[in-house]
């Protein structure tokens, strides 16, 4: 049996920042396949951010001070290539930093997946600051400056290097 960790919103769970879901027909078909076990996960809910909640985004650069010293050997997935600036997950209005809470929730989920036999792949919500394989990256003023993996996507790739990664724009089984 294949085991996939799936962004809960893609299964129809109303857990997005606005309190809605983003059900994906292809993911819902996977849920009906008896050969596949789906493990739903919403990093923001697991981190205690609530639902609905203020929106968050990936932020790097001047004016973004990490709460902990940046360590390339442990945080490389949250540093864009060619950049010395750490990436934080901040509220869009800059009144809160969710990085540490999200990192703890994602680490706990990765540990739980590893303890329960691992996972064959991930189907993640595109453009999400936690789940996106390529999410918008912003500067301290809120301007979009590039892309970076969301915190959960980056950590999952690091912890499960042999797993396959998809998002709802190219779910498993989609034509190349």
C-alpha cells in the first residue's frame, strides 16, 4: 500500500487561513483508492494558528531578524540559494512570527510519519507558505521577490529524500 501525506485542505478540510478548503478532485480520487493510505496534515492548525487566522507569508532580507541564529547545517532548506538571509514565516501585517511554531509542528509530524513507517510521497498545496513546493517569497516591505519552498515542503524534502513530491497542479497520476 502506498502512503501519502496530503495537505488537509486538498481533501476538503476547511483549514485554510480564510476558514475554507481547496478540495482537489484528483486528491479526492486518491482517497477512494484502497491501495493508497492518505495522511492529512495542516501545518498551520498543528502549530496552533487557528482557523480562520491572519494570513502568513515567507519573508527574507533586510529587517527580518531571525529569532535564533541562522545555522546553514540545520536550516539550509529555509535559506534561498545564493542568499545569506534567513527566511521567516511572518503575518502579512508583520504583527507576528509563526516560524518557530510551524517548525515545531512540522518536526513533530515528520517524526510521527517516520515512527509509523515513513511515507512514499506528499501531495501539497501549491504556493502555500507552509506547504508550497514553490511559494512566493517577500521582502520585509511585503514585495514579492522570488520563490522558496514552504516550511513543511522544505522540511519534508529534507527528512524524506526518497519520497515523491506533488502539488494539486500536478497530482500523482497526472499526465507529464
